[in-house]
C-alpha cells in the first residue's frame, strides 16, 4: 500500500449481489497463490469485533477475480503470513 498516494479502495460484490467497500492493506504471496488483505471501509475502529478480509486472487479469461477462501486451514495460514508481515513492518 502506498501511503504517498493515499489508500486504495475496492468495491466487491458477493454472490447475492451485495456490494462492499474494502480498503486494501497488502498483497500476500503464499504457496504459489496471491491473496489480498483488506479492512472493511465502514468499520468502527472502536468495535472489538472488526477484522481483516482476506480474498484469493484468481484469473478468469485474463481478468483478475477476488474469491473468498473456503478452506479454513488455508485462511489460517495466509492470516499467519499477514501477521508476520505486519510484525516485520512494525520492527522496521
């Protein structure tokens, strides 16, 4: 994420047609897959229940598509990589 140019926001649509605004945080490469990490744009930072959204990047007809992760183990592993990345950034 480039703080110089401001935040990146994405609008994603779920399978039911609901739209969500997400703030992009980071791209994660893990096990030859690409994932994108977001925060909900409408989150209340004082709410203890907010969390990150991790979506898998897939390609369909050369178009980038963001997909939810159905495998809990995969999601946990990617989340661990994200936490390590955040920890590394804080140390620098």
